C-alpha cells in the first residue's frame, strides 16, 4: 500500500501542541536561550572587569591611580555599552585605592587578598541594562509554570591586576653597569620627565658601553666597564636586538660595533624619543663569548645620541658629542616608565614597571 503524504499533515502541529502543553519547549528555550544570555553577559562583564583592572593598574604604575578609567573600559566591553562598576579597590602606595573586602570564595569573585605590600587593583562589575536596570531580563524563563514572578538575574564578575618592577622581561640587547645607572639617577631618586616633555640638562648622561680607562668607583657593583672582549652588547638570540631575560644572568655578545639590528633599534629609539628598556648588571665574569652578566634589574632610557663604530647620531638635546677617545657611548636620560612587554613582577625597582592580570 502506498501512504499518502497528506496523511501526515497536522502531525507536527499536534506534537508541538503537546510539547507546549507540558512546557517542554518552553523549558528548553529557557535553558538554551536564557542561560545563553547569562553566559554572554558574564563574558562581557568579565572582559570589562579585565580591561578596567588593567587600565587602572597602568595609571597606578605611573601614579596616581585614575579609578574612573575602569568605567570606560567596562562599558566598552558590554554589548549595550553599559555596565555597573560596583567597586574599585586594592592597594597602592599613594593611598588612592580603598581596601578590598574579604573574598567570598565564589567563582565570580576575585581571589583572597595578596601578601601585604603587594600593589594591586580589583574591579567588580555587574549587570546594567540600557534602561538602567540591574537584572538581566529573561526571554522564556518567566513563562514556566511557577516562575511567573522571576524578573531576571544579576550577573557579577571581578578581575585583579598587579603592577611592579619586573624580574623577567624582554629588552633591548644592550646593557650597562649598576654603577653607571646609580650615578646617573642618584641611586634611583632622580629621573627625567616622560616624553615628549624636554628634560633639563641636569638629567642628561653619557653611558659608556665600553671604556678602557674607567676610573669610576661605586659603593657596590662593577666600576662601569665590561670584561675583556665585551662591549656592552647582549647575546641576541632572536636577531632583532632583543633578549628575554628569565633568570639572574645573561650572556655577552662580542664586538665593539652594534650589529645591523641594534643599529636599526638605536636609530628608531633616537628618532621616536620614546624610552627603550635594557638590563642593568651588578657583576661581570668571563671574557668574550664566555662573558656573563649578573642582572641587577631593568631600566628605561631615552636615547638622545650615540657614537659607535659605523653608527652615530648627534645629540638632539645638547647638540654635542660627549663621547671621547676610544669610548663607545649612548647618550640620553633615564625615566620611570611602564614596560609594554611581557614579563613577571618581583624584581628590584630601577624605575620600570609592568602590569599583569593575576585574578
């Protein structure tokens, strides 16, 4: 026998009516759609909290903390461009941030407070609708039997960012002694202004990458010169005049002249007048390719001129060449700066800060 297609007409409508009668489709809709909206809201609030925490921490690293930065970034990560920033708290040495309440231990809360003295900021966000409400309204859930009074859910999120001097970082493949850095900054108490502000001549320094007759003395650290066959260049493993230092030592590169990549990096730093970052050493051992530097920390330097074999630029600040004889020099001034590269917090403070999301 042949079954006619017309015999199936209306079967689907009956099935849907039965499912609606038992609330199955509504329940599935509540789960799939309403819960999906909750997850989306949670993701947007978390992204906003993350961005807000990073933005506030970046201002704190430069001082002072600008708490209102969190509102802008939290709102920009919301689909309707609005969200609630319930609290911005933490610890900064300037005393701008209020203390945070104890963690509730919930998945959506920030972790417990870090160790005393740790600089950090927590940003707490929650639902806000374009109409000013604080509940995410349901689509289907209210239609379920016994759920008629359900008005929606308040979704929350929290993010934590910390800032401080790095103990590991990616820097330019050039290094100077702690002695030179200490004398140039009066032991880390005197820095030049951030670009584009023109600095006073009092902060201008000529760093000697290598000198054969250094008479500099310091309370600690080497006397400003490298070991035999070492000229202040760091082993450049990536061939881009950069090095990632992840422990307390790093290898020397030989040769008085900067390689092509480092000449290009110096030229870029000279032209942009933006800080470059390089490691500072407290000890040097070995010779030539076997030379090893012991890390003291990381510093930020604005290049105003340099004089190296095959590469030189007249100092744009002084208009002079202060590098004498056979010395190899880079001139400029130290600044306090935020390092954009990845690294880890926990090193000595030589004027450089990094920011990280930690919760």
